[in-house]
C-alpha cells in the first residue's frame, strides 16, 4: 500500500492527529493496543473500520522509519 492509503493527518479530523485513512482511528491506538499485549486480530476486532492491510502497512512504515533513523545516527 502507498503511505497515502494508510495514514493521514487533517486538522479537521481529531485536530490533525495521524489516523488511518477513511477512519477516525488514531495510529497511536494500534501502538497502544500492541503495547498492552493485544494481537493485531484483537485490534482489528475493536476497530473494524481499519483494514488488515492498513495495519500491516503502518507497522512496516514504522519499522522502516526506525531503521532509517538508526542508520542516519551512525
């Protein structure tokens, strides 16, 4: 998925908080659920407006960002 199909930020939606495209579900909510020990399936059950593809893509984007950030600080 392209990043613009996964997450976006709009000042009119939750004050610009990054949310999954087509929803009002903040991306931070996914991270909070995973930190609490929930599975992706549990998150998707709680937020059916978020697709599995969006969820996986968001985690991949976060992973890529962290890897790129770590490499740029060497």
